């Protein structure tokens, strides 16, 4: 059993990554207790590859691979976790910081040009504007 | 009473029916909604980062316009900015809160807007539901000409009216304001669990399967509790719950469609307005058969 446990030794790089996410999000991620309330209430959790509480843990341990998690892009900032966290943490701000780290390197999550023209015409303006703001840099 | 009114992009396009019905209803309630003379995008889905101050420029510029309206005499000592769209409401109120809590941020933003008068922090962002609440739902009830008796309505709050807590218009977990609104127009509010669940929001653009699933779950939950229609004040929720029923029907064969209306359409109907003011032609699932069946059309 023990050989299956992933051993993590924190390096300076890990600590720097945590500090970066804390700086952009403004959240003290080390306060997270891993109680799982955010994951339990998240309406999108079934679509995610890691749960919101796992996301918090990965960030806390400075694991940069969290940037590749589908979870950060599935989070739609509905703030359900925000109003429920017993540690008063805002997971949606952490997800936003992770998205921003990618977007600030000009790596967009969606390509505007591939949206179906028919769909494009009937969609409310607010849908397009909010998607572009959230998913492009 | 004249009140500054911020419409936002979608109320001029796919949610025109929400705007017209709200403006005309407000008139009956003695309120003249004065559109901001020079409004711009609310800055929707305001950045949640601590360092991205520039994204607050758009909302703050709108907040400043309300002060200008007072200075120009378009409204008289009225610093409340009325919103209808839940997303605009949330974005504008969040930015206003950030400016109030961080005066140094406001100084930076005013520096960027150096050609304009600058924002003094006087504006208060309110949603139409809060305006109705401040008038008093008992007073609304007195103005109702055609009570919507026998109509069972599921109040859909979604996210943006309630969360995060510091900008919400009611309790984030157990809100009642839309129930009280429904009762005031003579209809019956249906208690249900999905009233505060996210509809999938902007995922409708590039990941619509998420929205289709959530729309199915939300509407099915409403039906389970006996609702005949859903009301909302968010044009994005309206699209996801109403127009996306096309895809929901294709995916879930047992699914029965349900009309989704803007709250203001039912308010207008109850206040005795009719025809184009109600804008019922713009809804995807036609609400007219239901309203006719109940004797309200």
C-alpha cells in the first residue's frame, strides 16, 4: 500500500506557485481544512476531473499540474462554495487565479471562430460577452 | 418618482421583453425609469482577481453617470441605480463595494478617467426586486388589476441575485423575495430545491452539454413540485432554461417543456397591461396556451 502513496517534497518552486495563486486570488489558501463542503455543494462537480477541494489541496502543495485540470475551466463562478465555506475562503477566486495564470500568457480556452453561426445569432449578448471575458485573455 | 435606470446590452436585444414590460409596469407603480444617457457595458463577470483593477473601469464609469444625472437635473437627489439584468446587477454592485472598501482603487480608476468628473462613490446599485420590496409588496398587490389566480410559479433566483452574500438581495440559501413577489400578483409560489442552482451560465457558448443537463434537472425539479412556469430576472438564465429546452427535448425523451418568463412579464400582465408590452412572442416555449388556459389572456 505504502508504495502507492505519492510522496511530495515541497520545493521553492512549489512555494512560489502557491504564493502566486494567493497573490492573484487574494485568498489565504493555507486556511483550507479539506472539509469538502465546496465539493459537496458544487453543481458542476460531476463534470470536473478533480473536485474543488482537491483543487485547493493541489494549490496548497504548489502542484503546477493543477493548471491543466479541467476543473478550473468548468467552474463558472456561481459562488455556491463561496457562501458555504466554513473557513470563509472563496474557491471561485482561486479558480479565477488559475485561469488567469494561463490567460495572461495569451493562451485562450475558447476559439471564437469555431462557434456555430446559427447558435451565435440566437444567443444573448450577455452569454457571448461573459464567455469571452472568462475564457479568453 | 424618477430613478436612474441601467439597462445593459441584452435588454436591448434578446431580453427586450423584460425591459418593455418592466418600464411600463414601473409607470403604473408611479416610477419613471430614466435610462442613463451614456451607459456602457457593465463589465460583466467582474474579475475575481485582486490585481486586475482595469476590469472595474467599465462598471465604475456607469456608476459615475448616476452622479452626473443628478448634477444635470435628469433626476432629483436620486442616487439609486436601478437594474433589471441579474448579471449587470451583480457586476455593478460588486464593483461599487470594492470601491467603497478600497478607496485607493477608486483613486486609480478616477486617474484613468481623467477627462471625466470622476466617481464620488455616491451611487447605490439596486435590483428591480429590491425596488418592489421598498415600495412594499402589499402596495403592489393593491395595484394589481388581474390577479394571476391559479398559476403555479417556480421562483428561479439563480446565482447573481444572491451570491456572493455581500452583494445578494436576500439570503443566499433560503431567499423569499421572489416568492413574495409572486404572491403579490395573485399567483402561487411553488417551493422547490433548484431555485438557487446555477443554470450553467456562459458554458452555453462553448460547452452547452453542461447547460442542457442542468436545465433538465432544474425544470424537472420545478415540475416535480407542481410548477407550471418558471420566472427569472436573468437574460442568460432565461436563454439557458427557455431556448435550451430545444436541446433538452432532443436529449431527454421523457421531458415535458415548461414556459420560462421574465418576472416583469407577469407583473405587467397582473397590472392589466397587454399586447406588445408583455412581449410574450419573444419567449421560446410559448407561455400563451398556459395563460389562456388559466383565463389570464
